[in-house]
C-alpha cells in the first residue's frame, strides 16, 4: 500500500519537487526532469538517463558528479516523452554530445529513439544504450529483448566515469555496451506494488509463493514456487546467474561487482541475511568480489522482492566502477568538488508563441481541434474498457495512459487555436502534450502519429485529401520505424497500416476525404477485431502471449475507435468556432 499522497495525479510532480528541494546542492529541476546543479567539465560527453517515476533511486537519485548529468522523469511507471528527454539533454549538454541510457522497455525505446533523432537534427551528437541485464526476460539467443533492471546502475556508472575522464562519445558508448554485455541480473517477488490512490496492487503473487524471475512491473519470470529460506534463495540466485555467463568469462578467478537490490519492502536486515549466503556461494566457486553493494537501487514502491546483479569486470570496467561519484543515492570515494551552476538555467520556461500560418491553415485548425475533441471524448468514454482489454496479457494501463494523453492533447490544441496556430502546429503541439502526459508506448506512438501528420499538413495550405492520405501513410511507416512492430505482431500497426492503405486507395479513386476516411475507418474496425486471433510478439504482452488469444489488442481497438470518431468531424464545424471547436 502507498499511504502518503495528496491527489494521486500530482504524486510524481510533488515527489520531484520534494526530491529536488531536499538535494538542492546536487540536483536542479528543469522541464522534463533534473540535471546536476554543479558545473561539469566543458567539452565532455553528458550521460542522460531516465524512465518512469516510482523506482527511486532510479533515476533522479543517480544524478551528480561522477554519475549521470541528467535524468528524464516520466509519470509513475511511464516512460518520459521525447520532448522531456530532449529538454533534459539540452540542459545537460556539455558540448561533446549526449549518451541516452535507459532500461529496455518498449515505451522507453520509442521515446528515447525519437529524442535521439530530434537532438541530432538540432546538431547535438547523440547515441543510445538500452540496458538488458535481466536474464529471465529472454533467452541468451534473444538477449537484445531482455529488460533493464538493477544492472542499469553498472552501465550508467561506467559510462559516466568514462565521460568524466574526457572520453569521446564513441568511446563512452563502447564502454556502456561492454558494461551492459557483462552484467547479469535475476529478481524475485513476494508481492506486488500498489500505486498511489489505487485500491488494488498492480500485480499479485499467490500467498506463500514467490515469483522467481519476476520483473519490477509484474512481468512474468520462470515460475511461481513456495518461498524458500534465505540460504536456499541464495543458492538459486547464484546458480541462475552462473549459468548465464557473458562470452569469454571463466568463473574461477573472475573479478565481479555484486549488487543485492531491495525492491521496496524487503529491508536491509533481510538483504544482509541473503547476502551472507550469496557471498559464501560465490567464494566457493572461486569468484573474487571486487565490490559489493547491498541496498535499494531500483525499487517499485512497496513491492516485496529483491534482485541480484553480477557485473563481470574487465580491468577497465572495474576502474570505472570504483571511480569517485557523488549523487543523492550513490556515493563512493572522495567527494568531488564542483562549482554550483549559475542561477538562471536555460529552458526554465518558454514563451507561448506559435509559428505563422495562412488563413486557410488557421481555418483548418478549427476542424482539427474538433477532431481532437472527438477522439478525446471516445477515449475517455471507453478508458475502462481499454484497460480491461489490456489487462488480459499486459499491465492494464492502456486506458489510463490514453486518457491522460488525450486530455493533455485537447487542452494544448485549444490553447494553440486561441493563439492563432495553423493546423500543422496544432497537431504537433498536441502530439508533444499527449506524449508528455501519457508516457509509455502509447504516448510515444501517438506522439509519432500526430507529429508526422502535423508535419505533413503544415501551416500554409488547406489540407486536401491527397495531402492527408500521404501524411497518414508517413505516420504509419514512422510508427513501424521507431517501434519496430510489423503487421502480424498484434499491435496498433495491424490497424494503422491497413487504415492508411485503404485511405490512400479510396483517395486515389477520387472519393472525397470524408467518404474515403469513413470507408477506411470501417476497415480499421474490422482489422481491430481480427487482432484477437493474433499472438503478441512485442512489449509486455509477449511473455503472456497465449492469454491474449481471443482478445483484440488494446492499442488496435483504441486506434479504430479514434479514426471512427474523427471520421464524423469532416462536416459541420462552424468557421467561427475559434475558442471551442465542436464536432457536430
């Protein structure tokens, strides 16, 4: 149970404010997250980490001299948006490029990938590293699909120490990749976590049982089993990790950094008992413990569980791991002295202006806002249903995330309309607002969709049928590019691509946009129903694929709802409805 909160929707914001206030000598808040409040060496690489809030010390607690330069912070268990990541990265940039480092979750992969492209387009060199240390989340043959958990710290620390030494972006990326390749983690869970204001845990473990290999959001592991004694658990953890060694590693004589991580409710005394057993078993196998960390490094609110991480050091990685660091949650070596930043940090606030637009585009913007109103209404009405569908094989947050996103997009769209924005700007700004507030995979995907359509429509011409069809086609392929999903993977793509193809075909036959869209929307509804017969191959639903057979994909269903609702808005919008466009 999470006991202390005010309005649950304000929890993450209030948590960040309190964290920054309590650690003001180390960190400073910027739009999208936090950065060091101390000066970094000019001309060095900046390490920007991030992910959903609710896992402290990850990620904000790992910002400081010798560790990360900044952390992008999403909502609770939701990845930060590309806009938030870019904001933090630009504030943290020291002039030699940025390495974005994060756990390998679908939403994070999408948002950080989008952020990298935006940063590079603005002339900031940028690279990515997705941490993949959790051995139970995929086989060694598919290690690139493994999720990132407590091993994040090893990768972040090694990369940051290399950056402090003046290594190039290419060298920092090499170090990060090697640290990731040589780090392994396995976790267990005894009970789930409860988010602020929630009446039930996010996931459950049967009474008296342990989820062996379970992830920090309730992702399935190897099996459920009776809770063992501490010594037996130590045996199991060590055995699993020693059976999954990095290439070229020999156990006897290897130098290792070990992290025993508590996930929220398992306290230090219990961790020390477990560590006593782990240490004995590693010694028996001839492992040399170069460093030991026992504590909380990646948590999950009140989740009862723990994880064991082994980092198989090279001489270089060991030196980087042992290098000094001073952050709110991780300190080692002598304190690094650094001057505080000046009081006025760029990006504290941005002027609320919009690009110039033609009269025709501003008129089209009225209809665009009506469409955003319509899609917001249908998502909010069906949010509970979307969550229920998502919970069959996922984490059940699709409806909540979509509702947060559409509410933010609607508010932003109306504000842009009042400022005289064109149709393209309305869609682009709404996309960023949606991604910021929704977080997760759906936030990233809808950020791509609306941003791409907005770019294609622009702010100068009245959007015609051909331009809209091309923009939707670009959006479909953009989603596939960033999300890596293909038709048949049981995702939103199984509706978006057929909808786009049908829309283009109808437009090419000379049908007016209203009729072409309506026909394509009916096809989308059928395609969404057909996803019930597919097995998921992406995201958190993949390990529970069989459960979802017979149930359509939640993202596909919400997309079909949205394009149908939007289709009703091609007629009847009054040209003078500047402040409150309504779909009639």
